[in-house]
């Protein structure tokens, strides 16, 4: 258990700092802003990445570090000047707290010591409303809301829900879900902004959401990986601790 604790701490601190730069296209019209939001909005939305078991009431607690990958290499299609920009990844610290027997609350933020290209905050409420008698199958509902900012040029707010089914096997748990995302993006104008009109403009979208993931528990620790599908897939992994 001690070696696992050291491994968790090492991965935590080695993953917090990121020096990658995230640059948005300039002079975007409505079509380009909508195309950008269709990828960046979902990529900064909520993920499950956790054990299917509820935290077990007020005493339950979870903390974890996750890595999320933004497929932004496509931005060169919107602005050829960004052809050298590679896909971007960012870390999140998530803290979960049990509220009642089968209701949990989770908060996610980007670590303060990360670069300022991306700011992020998300909250998620999970409710397990059904499980089989043999405890193999679970059904849960998720409500989430969050906000993120990219270089102070794009402010995004997201809201949504998912219904997730989980199958608990001998050593792993597999979860699949369906839901919907509502996202609002505010593109900043002005001489240093990103809009073609130089006015601050707003775009909104509503997208279906599918997810699939897997969770491996080992003692009080767990590893989780997830693929979220909106228009294009987004990938994330997490190392967590439950008490």
C-alpha cells in the first residue's frame, strides 16, 4: 500500500505541469466559430472516469488526477498559420464527496500551477437509481455543468446529462452511456480578439453524447479510461483514490 501511495503522488506531481501552448484561429466568421465550438466545447465537457459504486454516503470520499486530450490539430483547417500546432492535453484534479447513500457530488479543476492557456471548472452530480440483486448491473444518472476559458479569447459554458449503465466483472468494470450536451461559446472581439467582425459574438450548440469506459480497481486505488463521442472522439485517463 505504501508503494502505491508513492506511485500515486509521483504521477500526480509529474503530471500537473504542462508547458504546451494552445492558440486559437484569428479572424473567424460564424461558420468557423461554430466548427471550433463543435470540438472545443465537448472536449472541455464532463467525463465519468470513476468507479460505478457510489461513495456510500457522507463518509465517502474520492480524489483523482486525470489527463484529457484535445484533438486540436484540425485547427489548421480553420487557420493554416496553426499547421504546426499539435494535439493538446491538460490535467484535472477531481474531488468527490458522498452526499447520501447513492448520491455523489464531484468537482473538477485545472491545477493552479498549470499554464494559463486553459482555465476549467466542472461540477457533476451522480445518482445511482438501480442495481441488480447480484450487484453486477448498475444504472446511474449524471447531471453536470461547467465553464472553461481559452486564452481569454473563448469563454464556454456547458450543461448536460447522461444515463450510464455499468457491468461489474471480476477485475474490471465496463460502463456505457448516452446523453446530451448544451454548450455556449462566447468569442471575444476587438483588435486582439478572434472574430472577423471584431465584435464579441456568441454561438450555441446541442449535441448527442455517447461514452464508453473501463475501470480497474486495485485496493483503494483505481485506474479508469474513457472515450467520449460527440462529433469526433475525445480521450481521457484517470488515476484515483477512494476512501
